[in-house]
């Protein structure tokens, strides 16, 4: 395999594998596959991780607009690390704990499901966008980096913010 194609192949595989793993978890019955391990605190941690990711993204945007590339890179790596920890936490939680159903009625139910559905769809799309953004940034392919972050930044920020909103809306229904 040509080394110049390797990053694209790895990003492509991850971009398919991550959503597939999450989708499979939605269809598997969750009933303590990890024994008596209590992971019920993870949704709360996930809310904090999404909120923190949002702050890191906004901070990174501020730094790049003020030509502080080092601080921008640090902020974006923090955002990526927090998002990665979120993903692991999310997978562990949904592997171990049964799904929580939203109990709201009326308009709030429609708002919740709109946020949830757009969050999920854009979370799928954001994986390759973020991975390519980071790859182009790290390899100093600045033109490609700037072109892709026009899409990846707003999508990633939307996913992080709606993750917090979805958590806040469903948190009263956690057991």
C-alpha cells in the first residue's frame, strides 16, 4: 500500500467502524455484560466531556483567529482527547447499562428528538471530518486543513453542544 494513502485508509476504516460499533450497541440487549460494574455515572461524565469539548473548540477557534497557532493546536488536541474519552465512555455505558427512554411530553419531546437525531447523524459525519482536519493540521497541509475545518468545526461544535443539551433533557429520566 502506498504510504500517502495509508492515512486516508485508516481514517476511512475508523469512520465506518466507529458508527457501526455504536449502532450495534443500540440493538444488543444491555444487561450487565461487565458483571456488577456500576457505570451509571458515565452519562454525567459524558455531559461534562461534551461541555468541555465545546469550550476547547471555541478556545481553539479564538486562538487561530488571533494567530496563536501553538495554543490553537493545544486546544484542538484537548478537544480531540475529550471527544475520544467521551466515545470510549459512551460505548462502555451502552455496553453495560440498558438505554434510558425520554419521558417528556408535548413540544419538549419533539425538541429532544430533533436534537437527538441531528446529533446522531452529525456525529457520524464528524468522525472523518475531524480525523482529516487533525491529519492535515499535523502534517502542515494548511490549505487542506483550512478547507476541511470550514465544515468540521461547526459540525463538531454542534455535536458537542447538542450532546450537552440531549444529556440535560434526558438526565431526569436516568435511574
